[in-house]
């Protein structure tokens, strides 16, 4: 079967579990994470999968053992295929595929016809995820109450709640609360769980947890969790925080205050990352800058305030490159277009080629670019920055759709350069730079955005035919 989780699913599971980690429920926060979008709660994927399995099995059951590995994060609106495999009489495996690659593997054994027990629990008011420093993770331990809204769980997963031992479901749900809200907390990413259930009747509504180990190379945390009826080993990553780019005042030290004073720049995707740094560089050099945002209005307003307080010029406007409606450009005669619109780029897999993913990249890099370019005044436009990527040279197997779309974008720039001889098209193959897009669980060396973009912006402006 095929299923795509949506934002409503996220909000509902947060109510059930008490796991309000903003990576799952806040689209603005999530867009600045290493996944670029809201990540589906891992335990919710597990419950959904076993719910579908339970539909076809008429008997009550208890789970004897469960092993789940979250291989690759699943984001909202991403189609997931659930494949069910009977390993033996009471043993099952469910593989969850996204873009043709394994996202989640669920393996479980059951006792059919077993009785069900329910714990009396309450759901806390909405909390904030704890921010735990890396050096403090190794000493994390304690107890916490089982968090589960049973009535809402029952309405969401009726087959599970009718046939399964609900205290086991409550245990699993509460591990989502542990990882997402307490340890590692704010920057967490659930990686795996191995749990064994015994036949003891639930005694109390508290779980005990402690950190078993922490691998700093990969920011990987191992947790032990137990109650009288279950013991579990959980692995969770402590994700890197979103990247904080240099303040406008620092950028001003690298730029002559009037070197871009003839530039009227439109920066698509200017509220973060490469676009944000480009906006600061241009404004620091005296340019009149307009940046666009899609979801990050608050981020765009912060950039505007920072630059204006530093004496620069910056306007903001909402714009969706995938929208067929014309852009509201107020007839501004821009001299330069800086086009940085992109979806999450690390979404491919080594084995499979995804037509849908390739089409998605093309919608940004080809169709979205051309729609906006055609609306701009070609009499005033003298320069376009639509960067390419060093991945075209390296050709990573898991980025084939991205590389092919960027290749097409490069060729488009060459054709447009022949057609519009008064416009300079600059398409540098940028290296991996330190932005939210390039965050990694392992320690990876990234280039400094300011240093790289200073070179390319100056080159574009110098080669443009400004009056």
C-alpha cells in the first residue's frame, strides 16, 4: 500500500504522544533542519504499519519482540510504500520504501490470542523540547511518565486498540516523547529501537531510562529504557543545529560600501543560506536589494531588520517559484537576478532513479526559473546568477536526479546567453558550503559561504554591463 503522511497526521500524533519536537510539527523550524521539511514521527510510522497489518488479522495479539530501524527520514507529503512479509507463523517484517529506497524496517513477533492491558495515563500540556548540550548527554538518566492520549489513539488506530495490548503501544509512544522531548531532545533524530516485552501485568506508569554510550564521531546516543513489562535499547542521533551565518556588520568589513551601488538585485530564496549571505554582501556594497521567501516570513523580516539597522537597503516579498501566478514585482527594473530556489537536495538514493524527484528538481531549476525570468524587464536586466554545483564533476550516485536537473539548468543558461547577449549569465559550480542544506550527522568539512559568494558576486557584477 502507498501512504503519504501530512501535517495533520503530525499534529495528531503530537497530541497522542506529547512529542511536540518542532522538527515534526513546525514547518518553519523544520525547513532549516538537515531534511528541509517536517519529518514524520518514527513511532507513528510504526503504528501506522502495524495498524494496516492488524486489519487483516482477526485475533487479539501481544507483541513479544520488536525491532525497528529508521534508515532514512521520511518527510511529510512523501509517498511511502508499505511492503508486508510473513517470515514465519508469528514473525513479520514490514519494509517502508520512499523513492524506491528503504526508509524504515519493522520486524516483530506476536503471541496471537493474548489478553490486553491498558494503563491509566494522562497527556501533559504542550511542552518545549529540551535543549541538551552534547557534553551533558552522557549523563542523561531518570524516570518519566508514560505519555499517551488513549482515546485519541483509539480513534486514530482503531484496529490496534481493539486487538493489541495497549500498554505495549503506550510504551512505544512514550519512547517518542523521551527521544523528542527529553534526551536528546530538541536536536534529536530517532534511529532505532529493539524492545522485548514480557507477560507481566503493567505496574505503574513510569519508565526508567539512562544513557548507555555516546559516540561523538556521529553524535549517536544509545539509551536503555525499561519498565516492569518491557526493556528496550534505543539509538538516537543528536542532530547539528541550524547554521548561523555571519552578522551584517561582519559582512560590511569585507565589502567596499559603494561597490554595488548601481545594482538593483532580486534574490530568490534570500531568507537563509546562500541567498541570505548574498543579500548581506550586496546590501553592504550599497545595492538596493529585494529578497523573496516562501514560508520563512519571520526569517526574512529578521534579515531585513538586521540589514536596515546596519544602514543597508532591503525589501522582502513572498514568492513561490512553483506557483503559476505572476510575481508581484511592482514593475521594479532589477539589474540582477540571483536565483537560489531549491528543494532539499539530499533526497535521492544510490540504487533507484526517481522520476518524481527528477521532475521536482526540474520544476525549481527549469520551469520555476523560466517563469520568473520571462516576467523580468530585459531592458534593465544585465546579470543573472543561477549557480550550478560541483556535484556535476563528482557525480554522487545518490544525487543523480539532482545532478541531471542541474546539468539541464547549466545548458539552459548557455542557450539564454546566446539569445540575450546583453545579459551576463553566471553559473559557477559551487562547492559544498556550510548551510542548513549541507548539515550532516557525521563531521563533514564545508566551505565558508561568505568567502565563496564574495568571489562570484564580484565576478558577476564586474562582467555585467551596468550604465
